[in-house]
């Protein structure tokens, strides 16, 4: 359990360093996540605890809950820091980028865990963490869209074979908003509620996002806007590059005119210890799609049909360089399909 405290909060600590010490330290979170974690992971064995020995304790849930006030504190301290007249727009951008690593790697990861929980309170905390990234619609699209349409052309978050990350990013961001609106519209109409009703969550999210934007402006003026936008940008890019690598090139076939049911060969899995401890087992993605509300400590460590060749940070770096990505992953797809 302690690993799920140490490694996520190690990322958060690196983001705090660029707020507390110097804006020049904004590069530290990137170095930790994209360089140091892969190096440590290289020397670590993969996760291999048998299902019968997996446990879920109060400490595991407490680690998730502790992320929320910590990220809010990070955002508040960041705004107070850049409010100082001695700090300019570049400083606001730097702190936003450094804090954004925490927002994407830990904040949205925690939000993802929460939005799958039965508790309305925890789902609300998940939406809060998504809202500070201006990405609340993810709660609707991910639950009612992605989990239903994963590994099909109807899913904005499933990357097609041969599609580079940058094309995927633009398509996914736009279509996920469209999908979330469509889903919410259908849900409201099924209850005979107008889509222009206050109960439309897309409107609720919009006004909450606007409130956050105005709050940042009230705190630090234009520098506050620069900060929160750069924080959100890095967070969203991290979220979507993870979605890119999780299902790239995988698709469910039509068998006898019926869509194949999801199975664990429709997600890329990653059992690399440090990266999984850092992201509350986000890499154990195959079983998550099979049992969406299964809490992160209980996700299976068994080898799955589609295993990533490296840990998440390394896969992210590969995805950012399409020729390398295609060379590695298309070959792996051809060998496995």
C-alpha cells in the first residue's frame, strides 16, 4: 500500500518544487515522470501478486482522497505565487506546465478512479479534479461512451492503426465533447427533461469551468489565465496520450453481423511496477474494461493478451514521435493479430 502513497506524491512533490523554490524547476516533474521513473522501472520486476493475495484497505482509498486537497493546495499556492508583481507571464506559464504534470499524471488518474465509484461524493470529487482541467465532460463520455464503444470506430478514444497521436488528439478532444453532449441529451430526453434544463450536466460543467476561469483571473489577472490554461493543456495532453496508447490499433470485429463483445485483447495492458504505483494501477487497463467499477488495488496482475512493450512514460515518449511509435507498435500489432 505504501507504494501507492510514495510514488504519486513523489510526482506531486516535484510540481510543488517549481512553486516553492523556483519557476526554473518546472522541468523537474517532466524529468521525474519521463526519465527517472522509466529508468527505475527498468530494474524492477513487473507486478505479479496473485489475485488471492490482492487486498484493498482504507489506506488505498485514503491515498486517493489525499490527492484532492493536495492538488487544490498546489493550484492555490501557484496562483498566490504568480500574483506577485515580480512574476511575469513566462513564470505563470512555467508553473502551469510544471503543475500540469501532476494534474494529468495524478489528478486525472484519481478522477478516473472516482468517477467509476458508486458513491456520489467520490464521483463529485472526480468531476472536481476534471473541472480544474476544463475537462468535466470526460465523466459522461468515458462512462457512457468509451466503455460501451471501446475498440470500435464509434469510440473517439480508440486510436486507429496508422493514426498518429497528434491527429488522434484533435479528433478525440473534439468528438469526445460532441459525444458527451449527445449522451447527456439522450439521458435527459429519456426522462422527459428538456436539454436546456439546469439538470443538463454539460451546462453545469460549463458554468463551473467559467467560475474557475474567473477565479483565476480574480487571483492573478491575465497571469492566472495563462497558468490555468497551461495546467489544463498539459493535463489534457497526458490524459489523451494515455488513451492513445491504451487501445491503439485494436478493434472489435463484426461476427455474424453482431459486434464482438469486449474481451481483454481489446486493451493494451502494462504491469510495470513504478509506473503503475504512480498512477493507481492505470496500466492494468484490460481488466478495468471488463469490470469497470473494480477498485484499483484489486486489478489483476496476470499477463494479458496485449501487453505493452514498455511502461507508460516510455510509451508516451514513443507516441510523441510517430515514426518510432509506428515502427514498434504496428509490428507488434501484425505479430499479434
